[in-house]
């Protein structure tokens, strides 16, 4: 009988395993061949403390110390660009994200592709960072295994039942027994809840598409900023000598192994192209992931209202990596009946009980 059985092997599940393994025995189940196969493995991760709503920002701030100490952050500025017909949205977004307005000359010095015939406004924040998602995941995984956690891939969960002694979870033909379940299943979080006889919370997956495009010869984007369009309707980030460009799509989807939609990519690349002098001539690769949100777009962390030995760590949306340190810490504090380091109001705003009738 394990103390904790975690369903889901993305950054949520792996970080939870690292934290909970210090409290008791842990088994993690991942349905795919590899950990971080879905949303966690398809992230263009940045860390911006003021990104997200109030509850997300509280988790961001609480994660800074761990992220800094773990060496997963490296400096990369954030540049926001707007066109003449986007002044109102540009100003609101720059204010919300605490960016300072800069001249187009300054913007072009940072991002040489800038098309001055279309861009009319620019704003910058320099204390933002790239987040090394693989190093971050591996750091948590190493900690989990050092504390004895068992990690099983190719282990899709097919049945969950409960009796007086705890939970029985069937995966890949084997039944695991645990006192508590942690639902860290990302886009499948509500599906896992239903399988366990727990009321789903309305967690909705949304597709986010990405394309890697080639740059003209002679350009080295390594020091370029992360470039964002107004309303996040496109963004671009340097990646291994090329650019990752997203159309910023957020289309509702059923849980599945997502892929990019050609038309959505084309429309997003066209929006990006308006701000860039370099023509999009070659797509090197494309992919998509599912970002899953609770109805109020805050994460869900804690014990289920009706089934307290069923814990949620879900609804990360686009904030999974930047909140993982604090989110998993809070989960462990709740699981271990310890005082929480986050304030009581934020803990309540993250709790699954906020959806209870």
C-alpha cells in the first residue's frame, strides 16, 4: 500500500512526486512512453512574475526562490509590439505586465526583424527569463527517485476503485494500492476524476499551436527577446538558431495527443509577419499542446470537497512550469497537514472546494 499514487507524468506530477516522496511512499503513473509527453514537453517556457491572474501571480512569486536556486532561469527580455490600431490594448497590456515603453529605434536594436512600417508602439521588460523545462523536470525527477518514488511509464490508468482500505488503481494490467490519489493528469484531469467516482470540476483543455521557422542566413537570434503581440495573438521566441512562433490560439478540445492546425498556423504566422521584415519561407517543424484551465482560470490544488483522499493538482493552463515549485509545495503541505506558506485567501482560491455547491 503506497501513501500516494500520482496520475500524470508532466511537470505537475513529477514535481508532486518530488515533494510527496519526502512524506511517504509514492508511485507515479504516466500513460505515455516518456514523461512530459504532452503539454509539459511542448512548452515555450518563459518566467514572468507578473504573468497570469492574481492567484497565478501569487504562485509565480512563491516559486522565484526555487527557480533561481535550481539554475533553470536565464535572462531573456520581453518585448511587446503594437500597431496603430492596437493602442488601447497595447497600453493596457503594457501596464498590466509592468512594461516600460521604448522607442522603435530601441526595439529594432533588440529585435532586428522589426517592421517599422507596421509597428508603432513598443514596450520592454528586462527582468524576465527563459526557463529550462527539461532541466527543471529532471531536477524534480531526481529528487523524487532519491526519496524512493516509483515512476512507471506506459501505464495508462484503466480503472479506479475505492474500498475501506484506500484506492485500487489499475494500469497496464497491474493494480496499485494507495491511501491517497493525486490527480495531476492535465487535460485528462476531469476524466480521471470521473473514473474515480469524483465529481469533475469543469477543467477544459485548449489547443495551443507552435511552429519553428527558419531565419535568413547570418542572423543569430540567441540574445533576442521574447516578442509578444497585443492580446497574445502571436508571439515569437529564439530557439536553437531559429524562431518558435505561436498564433496564440486557444481552441477548446477534447483530451488527446494534440497536433497543430494548418490554417490556424497560417493565420498566426501572417499576424507575426506583419511585424517582421524577414519573410516566412520555411517551416522547420510544428506541433501543438493542450493547456487546461479551470472555469476561473486559476490552478486547482488540494483535497476534493467530497473525497478528501483524492487530491487535485490540475488546471495549470499556460503557467505549469512557472508555478510548479510553489504549487507542488502547497500540495505537499496540504497532504502532510502542515501550515501553508501561502496566505489563507490564496490557498482558498486554489482549493477544489471553491467549486463545491
